[in-house]
């Protein structure tokens, strides 16, 4: 169905965007890249809170939640702080994970290390 993992990842991010929109989130940006820190898959806003969303998916038996490691979270936090700084934003934010397993979606809000 998908030619490669990049194509599957893009499809998963598209599904994540639809899920968030249906739940009342406004999509602010996708694939924000902070050169020193890495990429944030989705930046969304709801109820005055900015959500930095990491999307993880898997077609196999491996649970994609395990790909959100402390090291990955650290990079996302640094990227989020960089995003806030360059956009001169002073608002509440959180780091979320959106996990897609065999077509099912689990949204985990406010992940911490």
C-alpha cells in the first residue's frame, strides 16, 4: 500500500491532523524544523494552549509509543521553546504524543520526561 516508511509516516501525520481537527484543534503548523534541535510534526492550538504533537505509528507488532524516548522528548522541548522564542509567543504549551497502532489512534496529552 505504501512505497516506503516516509510515505507511511506522511499518511499517519495526515490522519493525526484530521483527528485533531475533529477534536476542535486548530492546526498552526506542520513539520516545523528547528535546525539545532529537530522537527515537530504538528503544532496545534486549543483553548489558548499550544500543543506540540509528536506522531508515531507502526504497521508491525512494535508499539510506536516506545519511539518517544527521553532523548526525543528533550529535542521536542527544545524545539518548542525555540518556536515560542522566534514567534515571540508567551503562552501555555504542552508536548503531546499521537500514537497510531493498526488504525487505532491514542492521543496522550502533556507528556513529561
